[in-house]
C-alpha cells in the first residue's frame, strides 16, 4: 500500500520506548493519517486488508507497534517483513541514546516497560536487544536524542506530510464582547474602534454577511490599513507556528454584539489569509443570530 497505485499507505511506527513514538503518532494524526496505537503485529495484515476495502475513506494508516505488546511483539519482525516484501508498508524506527532515554523516563517518573525488578538502563538494554532486527529492516530511522517534541513533529511533517497537506489550519472567528471572550482564542482583535452599523437604521437588522454592511464597514477610515497590517502580522505568526509545529490556531475578531463589524472584518481577513501558502482557513461566526 505504500506508494501504491491506489494512493493508500501503511506506515509502521516502532522504536525504543521514550524515543518519541507518541509524538510521532500525534504528528501523523495532525497530518491526516489514521493512527492505531499499540497494535499487535499479527493485526498488521488485517489492517492492510481493511484499508484496501475502505477506498478513499482511509487513504493513510499508521500503526504503532512496540514492546508493550508483550509476547505478541515476538512476531513483529516477521509480520513487518512480510508486508515489506509485498510492498504494503513502510517502517519508521524511533531511536535515541541510552542517556537521553534514561533522562526522559526520569523526567516523567515512569518505569521502563521491560525494567521489571531491575534499573531503567536494564530495561533499555533489554529492549534494544529485542528491537535490533526491526531497526535493521526499517525504511527510516530517526535519532531523537537531540530533538524536542516540536522538532520531531516537524521532521515527521517533512517526511510524511505530502505536498498537499496544509501546514497550519486557522479558524477565524467573529464574536461579541458582550457574550464573553472565546475560550479557545489564540489571538483577539477588537473592532470596537469602528463606527457601529447598529446605529444606522437600514443596516441594523442586517449582518456583516450582507454586502451593504460589509461595504459600510470596509469603507471606514483606517480599515484597509488595519486589515493589511493585521494579515501581514499574522503571516509572521503563521511562519512561527509552522517552525514550532503548532498546526491549529484560532484568531478571534470581536465587536460589541458579534453581528456587524467583526463579521465583516473576519470575512475580509479570512479572504486574505487564504492567499498565504501552506495555510487552510475556516470561518466561524460564533454569535451571529443571537438577539
């Protein structure tokens, strides 16, 4: 299924405990992969078959396979080799130095899954021995010893994101201050510096989605300058989000009631943001329709 004619892929994610498998799984989910965690190796072939029967529904599947499977993990190397020989899977192996793994386990204060009554290092050595074969047959090996979670996620995006995957997904939301700030807003802009169409008789019953209100708001002094500079600033922020692997952000734009000014500005800001490369933009009007 990897690089197959039907476009579906199976990626087996494996490697050392503490080397970043969970970070990779989360990054793949953000990139649109369907991720199955702690899958017994014996279920890899049925997973491939399932993907073949779902058509376009699940084009990319990732399965995390590791020593948490206990005795079930003993068949991992053979199961993966079978799929690789059939061209049905790729394997990415996460590795790190013993010192880095010990430090990470000590930071989270959790035992190694193979530690038993021994030390952390005993568990790491035992796991490394069991993982040697899988590491040798992996298509990609990522050493995470010197990577933080953001750098690792960025590496995953570079390897498995695909050219068509939006790098940053933005939600641009209008709201009314009188109903409270959006709890999930990453950034907030205040449009109450503009004249309120509510006090213009024929515009009051309309919303910022109506052309007459939108034209009125966008024609106000300073609006074009504000939107131009705001979108330019957001472009810098989006580049920073991309570097830090922050893939979702909510930009909230408010006015008094969330009906006129903020709605019109959100539509214009979203229109301009869609012109930025590597950005996916959704629009939400939180308080539109409230009395």
